[in-house]
C-alpha cells in the first residue's frame, strides 16, 4: 500500500507563512501586556522578554516584519504567481448555504470544495485586512507626535482604539478559529512545515482539487504506508492531550481579554 502526498505549499509560501505567524505571535505576546499593565501575567510576560525596553523593541521589529512580509506577499502573488481561485465567487455562497444545510441536517450532502474553502478565504483576506489596519495604526502609535503633524489628534486617538480592537479580533480569529480548524481538528498538521497534504485529507476536504490533481498533476512523493507503532500512537496521543489543554487555556484567556476590552470600551465611550 502506498500513501500519496500532494504538494500544497511551496517553500516560498511556507517561509512567508512562518514569518507572518511568528511576527503575529510576538506582536500579541508583547502587545497585550501594554494594554493590561496591572495584571500579574503582564508583568511576567514583560519580564520574560528582558524588560519593557526589550518588549518595545520586539513589538516594533515584529510589526515591521509583518508589514514587510505582507507587502512581499502581495507583490509576489501579483507579479510572479497569481492565483484567482483565492478570490470569492458565487460558488462560495452556494458552498456556504450547502454547508449550513448539512450541519443543520437539512441535507445529507456536504459541499465539494476546491483548493480553498469559503472559510479559508475569509481567514486569508481577514489576515490581510488585519495586517493593513494593524500596520497603519501601529505606525501612527509608534510616532504619535509626528503623526499629529499630518492627522488630527482625534484621528490618532481613534487609531489607538482600532489597534486594540483589531488585535483582539485577530487574536480570537487566529488562536481560536484558525487553530481549531487547521490544527486542533487535524492534529498533527505539518503541512505548514513540509508543504505536503496527505491524500485522505485532500480527498475529504478539497475533493475538487483532488480530482484535478489525479487527472493532471503527478504525485509529488510516495511513502510506504505502514501501520504506526504503538509507541508512536502513544506519543501522538499525549501530544494531542497537551495541545488540547494549551488550546483551551488560550481560548479562555482570549475570551477574558475580549470581555475586558469590551467593558472598558463601554465605560469609556458609552457610559
């Protein structure tokens, strides 16, 4: 028996993804302590990176990395490797309706997705929108007095509010939504490292792409499909247990942060 693996991400795409999510994690790690400076975990997080000055440097440097890799991504995909299947189309609306009907048990037919599902497209463009908002508002907050030479002070203050809310929204989307879909439900998902996707996963999640690949594209590599040894199953099981615990902790933490930011906004701008 042969286990087929299909190339899904190029080395260039994997490097971009690693730079983007690494800079994002560092931004979140060094940003939230500034928003909640009186919390015990904030003081611990700042101390873990070597103090406030290091926190500021890491935050600013990570922001520049995210802006840089985002600009490179747009230029690369426009000039070098345009993919029009990442754009929304009418089929996405049909797939969404069909998937809702399937989940609500109104239909027994699951939609057949191509290379990208409607949810993956939302995550992709959501990340792009977030990078633009976070990058622009972050630059204004980095040099507020310089920014006030070109923008009203109220604009800079609103930018601070947008920066905070977008940070919370992006963190929820990534640490809960994206982690759940792409890692928690597919543990261990190593396609972001290897660039390959197993045949069974491609067939189940992207059947239209699988059908096209089997007709027109050669198989990237083949590996003997051997049964996993008992010790490997135990290791994977334990790793999944740890991952689940970390995932749940992150979910609770992000929901608490969202509640804190929401109550603060209500007290400041409503009451």
